[in-house]
């Protein structure tokens, strides 16, 4: 699984759209974020998803995010249990516990 950081239209980067769209910038920013995550001892995203799944936590995709791209469950990693709406998420989360570690 290859994950790249979107640089155009990503307000979290505080990067002008013109700069974010220049050739090579998305790869540069992706490598930078990967190094930052390694320095903070954050596992790679595929490993992180596996860790979450192994705890028994539910992993769901957002219907509003997958519909515009015409994706379905078969297009997602195996750990995704379903594609749900915000309302369905609230139903799943009702009565949940917040665990502080």
C-alpha cells in the first residue's frame, strides 16, 4: 500500500496551492511526513490499521468520502468492516467508552 500526502488544497500543510502543485512537491512532503512519523515512533499506516483491527476496534469508511470516487468495500483494505454514514457512525458510537492510557 502506497500512501501519499495530498499537497494541493490541504489546509493543514499551510502550503500555497501553487507551490503544492509543482512537480516533485507531493513526493517531497510525503517523504518528510514519513520521516516525522518514524521519529515520533508512529507505525506505518498499514501496520497501524492492522494494530487497530487486532484490538477488536471497528474500522469503517465514510460513505460521503467513498461515494464521489465510486469506491465500494472491495476497493478498501480487508480490515474495513463497512461503509457507513455519519448517522450510522453515531449509532455505532452510542454508549462507547473513552479509554485513557
